[in-house]
């Protein structure tokens, strides 16, 4: 059993920034980084909107730099998944397989995962024209033709945002009417760049090393067709990675961590950072900022508990 002052679960921008601040604050953090460390930025090729990198930086490279910075200040890492937690009393317990680690405080930074269609072609072309974030990647599609999959609020917001860059945006929806709020629908229908493919689903993303189009299936007739495009934005939502914490802390109906007073959860001494509670912004810079806040809140909590 390894005893640490703080255990950080997750290693995206939120977890790694929390680790940097916690380590510099003398908390000797243990970061349970996950079996695929680095969070959603590991799926991103070029990151152009993170301050300080005027020529852009690869997502995995940015995560590697953050990790080395945390290690420099003394953070320790385990590249495996947390499998169980017990927040019923201090010290809190976090299991990695059979191994149990204890901490006087915990920062949850497990993030959220984009929901995908589940196609092999989609997975293969992720970062090569397939994206789940228009605000992250829209800039790369200047004067290109793109498609947005789904018809909810998120999809229409993404489509409207993409019209700033793309030549055309085609919304592909399984139904014959949008689910988005009326104000967003009105904006979409009145935007001359936005087109619609109703009663259609994407069954394959076309292209070898770049997206060149999608194969569509008419859900009513079963008829297949192809639509040329340069980008595919999947907007069917996100799922917070919080299965581990069910019954341990308060979660909302969607599974996001409920926070109060900054980054505190419903359990005193357990804090949260990043997309695990932030379903609104979902940006690396905001996740990093909330990691900083969670670490500062943790330092103050431990100072008050153990002066």
C-alpha cells in the first residue's frame, strides 16, 4: 500500500496541471494516468489554440511536455487504470488492480469521451478528417465541404460554427426533423451554407489516409449513396468517464460530477477538474485551468485539516 498526500486520477490537461501545482505545493502527488494516458488530446493531431505555441503543437507532444514538467517537480505516475475507489473515509483508497493506494485527498480528472458511431473507417480516419470537436478543428477546413452527424443542439451549434470556415456544411440526420431547440433550428435553416440529408445514417467514412466522403444509407428505403466531403464531425454527444465513482460522489443525470465552491465534490477532500464536470466548454485550456484550481483547493484543504 502506497500512502500519498494526494492521488490524481486521470492524465489529460486537467490531471497533469493539477499534478504540476500539487507537486510544487509539496503534496507528492501520485497520478494514476490510465492505460491510455494523456486524455482526448492524444487523439488530436495539431493543437493551434493553446496559448504559448504560436506555430501549433501536436496533441500528444503537448501532453508529454506537461507530464515531464509534473515529473520534474516530483509527481509519480502509474500508467494503468484505477479500478475501484473508496471515498467513505480518510485516507481515501484507490485501487489499481489488486494494488491499493491511499491519499489524504483525491482529484478526479478522468475527463469525458466523445461518443462515436463505432465504424472501423471512422476510427482509422480520426484526426485525418474525422473529428468530434468543431471548435478544436474547424479552422483546418477553410473552404472545404464538411458533414455534421446528428440533429441535436450540439450538432447544430457545431454546424453553425463550421460555417465560419467551411464552404458547405451538410447535416446528416437519421430522422426527418431536427431535435435541436427552435432558435438553433431557425438559424440553421436560414444559413445558406447549411444543407440537410434527412433519414440518413453514415455507414462508412471514405478515404485511405484522408477523408474524401461518406457512404450513406437511407433508413427508410435502405438505399446506399455517397456524398463527397473533406471532413466528418461526429456530434452525438459526450460521456463522462465516471463509472468508477457511482455511489461514491454525487453525479448528475448524465453522469457528470456535481461540483460546488470551486472544485469540491459532495465528499470533503475529493475534488474534480476538467471535462469530468465541464460539459459546456470542453477545451484543453479550461481543463488545465480547472486542474490548477483543484490543486490549489486541495492544498488549502489539507493545510486546514493538517496544519
